C-alpha cells in the first residue's frame, strides 16, 4: 500500500478518511522545511494539507524529492470533498496497476511464444542432425501376437496408447488372425497425438502380409514437431465383425486395448510401430514367402493346439543322452518340444485336413525364464510322406533363431508339395548355443493356416531329390 505525507494539523482526520493499511507520514510545516535527505520507507502517492494552507506543506517539502507530489486539501469540518479526491487518486493508481499487469502478461506471453518457436526450431535442427548421423528408421515397438483375439462389431472402435513419442512415427503393423482383404477398407485407423491432432493411416500393398497375418498401415509422412504422447485408434465400419490379434497382458490399464464403450481385454494389441525420417523405405512388415502369390490367399484360420491331434516325438539326435520329449500341455494349451544339446528334436501332428494350404504360421515362445535361447521351425507335408522317406528337415520352413527366455515370435513355412487333403505338421526346436538343455521348454501356442482358393492350388514344388540332398547335408 502507498504512503501519504500529511500535514500534522489534519493528521487524525486523514487517518479516518484513508484505508486502514495506508501509510501516513506526518510532518509539521511549523518546524520548517525538510532536508534533501528526507526519505519515506514506502512509495508516496500524494500529500494531504489543511484546506487553504497547501502552500505551507509545499514550502516544507520544497527541498525534498516529494515537492512535485499532488496535494489534496482536507477540511476538518467537511472532509467529504477531500475524501473524494483521495478516492480518485487511489482509483487512478489501481487502473495504472492493472494496465502494468496486463502489459507484463502480454510481454510474458510474447516471450513464451518466441521461446516455443525457438524450441521448435531447435528440435527440428536436432532431428536433422539425428537423421544425418543416425539410422534412417527404427522399429520402436514390437508386440508379438500371443493367440488371444479382440472382436470388433460394426461401429465399435478400440484405442491403444503407445509408449513412444509421436515424432517420427511413420507406420503401424497390425496382426489379423483371419484374412481381411478386401474388407480391410472398412477399418478406419488413425494416430492421435497429445495435442489432439489426428493422422489417418492407410493400408499399404494389399498383398503384403496376407500369408502371415501382418498388415501395414502407413502415414502420408512422418509426424513432426515437439515430442508428445500418441495413441492408435481403430474403428470398424464394415459389415459383420473383424478380429484383431492381441499381445501380452499388462498391469497398467492405461496401456491396455480399450474399447470405446469402456473396458476391454487385459492385453495390448499385437502391433509393430516404425519411426523414420521422410522418404525412407521401411522393411516389409513380414517376409513374403510365396514369391508374389499371396494375392491368392482366400482364407485363414487360427487354431489352438487343443483342437489338433496329440503330438508324437518323431526325430531326436541318435546320440542324445539328455532329456528329449514332446507333449501337449492341457493347462497351458500348448505343445512342448524339448530339444537335446546334441541336436534338434522334431514332433509331428498327424492326419490334419489342410486342403489348399499355402502357408502355416506358428506362434512360439520359450516357456521358462531359466531356459537357454532356442531355435524354432515349423513344417508341413502330405500325410504319411515323412514316414516313408524320413527326410523331415526337407519339409521345414526357415528356422527362427535365438529366441530368448520368455520371448515370443513366429515360425513360418510354405508347403514343399501341394496339400490337397490330409497333412502332417512338423514342429522342431533346437538350442541356439552349446549349453545344457535344462528347462528348454519350446512351446507352440497356436497356428494360423492360410489357404488358397481350390482353383489356385497349383504345385510348384522344388525337386524332391534336391530336397533330400539338402536334408542329407544338414
């Protein structure tokens, strides 16, 4: 609050007129003028003199820095006029204070705006330097499918929070248990950032991933700007329903797949997220095994191990002295293939109707945290063929190598011979390193069988003798 310099002859009257927290500095003009060093602790707003004797107070303050203050005359008999003048001075001061506060806020807002612009430009320079000296793209997320599924009906949507920055995000890969072409046009996908902006995603290359279940959705260009949170939103507008693959369950409900109606599963969506700089070509979301014939895939089914025949141990190393086994674990709904340190072990599932099969994908995991890293492979052959020739390795797909304890992955295979009826499924595991095979729980958790239309089921097998020679060499 301000201070007023008051003539001692109206000191009591001034105290009664002024606010209680206003400072009052009393001087007596009869004592003569004050010196140049006369100071008051707080800012002085005005001086108050006896009505008709303002000159006395002005003369007393003439040598000090307060000589130019406005003087308010106060009549002890009629103080209302002086009180009104004091109120006007106080209101003018309040208005000036409000104006100064507004100017200060405007200056602060301008500085903040300029600071945000500078920060944005620095981030852009940082991104440029990063793109010049670092990888052009990176796989920011890889949540492998575990066999659970989420079904969306028409009009439903699901959201998935992504624990990465939206900056640089360029593509999202999703896993579908069934074939979704051409119905995928009814799935609207978008990335929403923390600022409320939505970036639509479009499916890339309809043939890509049809065999394996993976399908890529790409942005028009990588998201730019300052780092911020992001979220994936999928809305199904087609007829019927669509199934989405789910990954591992998470304890934090913020990162679970959440339906628009509330609630949802405990798992996240099975997906992969890519971040890159503009103009970079990303790797394929999944290997294309059929050399461009994926467009003929018309049907796909996801099958649990409990729906398949019981496994039999088909092959083991001849000199194996450690534990080797194959079994169906009912409580886990998984097929165990336990390899030997001496070499791979192979189990067989016999007599399965897989007419028109073009591709088989197995969801695999290392089931014990103290297990060594394992290799996995899956194969398929016409029923009884492997029993006749014994060359089981010839019918396997490529090995998926080095899966760590509790890790998840997918093993793939396309048939070497056309499957026109019954078939046998081969499941193989081996140790990735030369270590004891304790707790080598190689688990097969589910299978995705992709089929071609019957008229497209053509035989383009490799020469059987060449395959046998290769199997003999291995």
